[in-house]
C-alpha cells in the first residue's frame, strides 16, 4: 500500500498536479498509515475506508492531547491520507476531517470545557464495562494522571511496592522524551490510588507490565487501547486523555483549595502558579504553561 501511494504521488508530479516536495511528504505520511492499516488487517488501498482513517486520526488525537506531537503534524497526517486516497480513487474519495471526525484539537491549546471522567460516580459505569486490564489502564490514568503509553508499560506490581514503601511511584517507561519522574500518593486520595494499583497489579499477572505479554506497544496501541477507548466513549468519557485532565483538575483543587479555571474557579496568582508547576511535574511536562490544556487558562 505504501508503494502504491508513492506511485500515485509521483504520477501527480508528472501531471503537474503537485510539486515533488509535497508528493514526497504525503507519501511519507501515508507510509505510517499503511502500517496501521496492515495491523488492522487492511493491506490493499481499495479496502481503505473512512472509518479506518478516522480510527487512525483518533489515535493521533490522543498523541496530540498527550503532547507527543503537535496539532499541525496530526492534522497534516490525516490530510496527507486524504490526498493520496483522492489520487488513488480519481477524486471519488470523501475526505475525513482531522478536527470534526478525528477529534484532533484545534490550534488553541487552552481547555475550555470540563474533562469527562471527572465525576467518579459516572465514571464507575464505564469502568465496570471494561475488562480487568482495561479498567487498570483507565484507573491509572485517572488516579495518577499517566499517559496511555505510561499506563500500558507500567510494572504495576513494582509500582505498588514503591507506593507502599515510599509514598510515590516511579514512571520511566513510555514517558515523553524518556524523562523519568515520581508521581506521589496524595493525602486526599492515597487510599483510592493504592486500590487502583492493587487492581492493576492483579490484572498484570505474570506479564512484565499492565499491557498483555503477547503484544508489543504498537499492536496494543492500535487495537487494545482502541477497544478501551470505545467502551469508555459509550459511557460518556470522550477520550482516555480526559482522565488525565480530570486528575489535573482534582489536584488543582487539592493543592489550592479552589476549583480549576475550566471548572469556574481560580486560585490567587501565587497559589495558582505553584499548583501548576507541581501538576506539570506530575504529568511529565517541563513547562507549567502546558497545564492550560488540562486546567484552563489563568484569569
């Protein structure tokens, strides 16, 4: 499929329909999509559907939300797939919208709506519908603010022992830029955090991490996580990343005594800044300004 994309792009260059640099770019982006399609049982371009492209775009949307890639990069990737498919179908392809259908954030990185999953009672229905491993992934995101890759690669059994002995867990696998960090148990939520780790450790079983032992990260992210995401969506949680945002909003309340700005609150400037620095560290970010996308902007 990737080779077919190159041929289609090169033909467009020869016809004068696009420049060489643009053709090379869309072929390169399509190659990444082709690997995703193959992992999902689609090996030929004629079997590519809008649903498949949308699923790929939703995966990119999660990476944007986790600040692994930029909005522009994700939007361009979906646009490149649309371009190749239009060439391959001689204009019959109906484009997939990166923002409206895939949920890739617009250029603004300021959260303006409360995260779904903040209400624990409502979240409980979604958790109950998940498998034991799926529940572990969702709970670790909600109780510790971990990225989906971090939850998947976490050795929950080791993390449980760390939490019990030193009051914090070490997160090192799957982190942005490979930077390890400690995420503490907090006074107001320690019992719930420990319970989540106990369940995750049990779900892990004999595997080395929460992720199934018979899958690598690529296979798990393209299939297992998608099933978890879709189940949660059926119960009102828009995205796994919203559980990370819910953690951040809850921590803001705990640290400042005020609701997060996206929930209508606002701590005094000094307290707001200190809380954002702490939350940024716990989420694995080096700059507090990134908390705008979790908490809303300071007033």
